[in-house]
C-alpha cells in the first residue's frame, strides 16, 4: 500500500509534466488518500502542493488556493520554513490571478518576512517584485515604488540583470 | 474554470513558467 502511494505520486508528477493536468490531479488525489491512511504528513503536504499546481493550469484558481492553504498549514506543522515560504508565494500569485490584490499582498508579505528570516535574497527579490505589482494594482503607487526600489537593490546585489 | 485574465503581470507569468516544471517528488 505504501509503494502504491509512491507510484500514484510519481504517476501524478509524470502526467503533470506531460501537461495532462486532469489526470495528474486524479493520481495526486489517490496519493493524498494513501498518505492520510498512513498518517504520512510529509507525503500529504507534497500531494497538496502538487494538487494546487495542477489546479492552476486547470484554471481553477479558487481550488488551487484551498490546496495551497492546506500545504501552508502542514508546512507550519512540520516546521518547514522553506516550504512555508513557497506556499505563501504560491498563494500570493494565486490571489493575483483571482484579482484579490489585498490578499495577494498579505501572502507576498508573509513570503518576504520568511525569505528575510532565511536570508534568501532571491526569494526576497521575488517577493518585492510581486509586492510592487500588487500595490500598483491596488492603486498605491507610493508603496509600489518602495518595493520596486528594494527589488532593484536586491537584483543589483545578486547580479540579476534581467 | 476561470480565465487567465492577468497574464500581463510579469511576476505571475514568470511564476507559472517555473511552476510548469515543478513537481514534489516521492
């Protein structure tokens, strides 16, 4: 049964990479069920991330957000800050797609704080970029400018010319 | 599903490009 769980996960990932997002989601749901059966929180967390990603490409941003929230909850339980940061980043982007810029900014800010804590300059730069965009969308150009400047500063520091 | 209405947001577009190759391995 445990091996079956891993096989479902691998099948889900393969279908995902082939661009078959409906099939990917079906396999990852099977993987999730087996992870729950075993109380395997790490596998459950992976399944939620994979399900969130698949639903982005299915155009179901609302469903993706719910899966990413489960990912975030488990990442906190498992005390995995890198995954927590990634989940916040995914949620920020998903709420941007849902045109809920305030919530997007909330999650991008949470991502920024964790990236700073982890001294992840690349993550910090991305968070600032996203926050700049979110504040433009909210009609707050002064705040957007603050984050755009910070984004520029970090990009120069890490040598990202793009 | 909802349409991809915000593809003009570069940061989201970049994230989705990366996401296409992102899988959590067993």
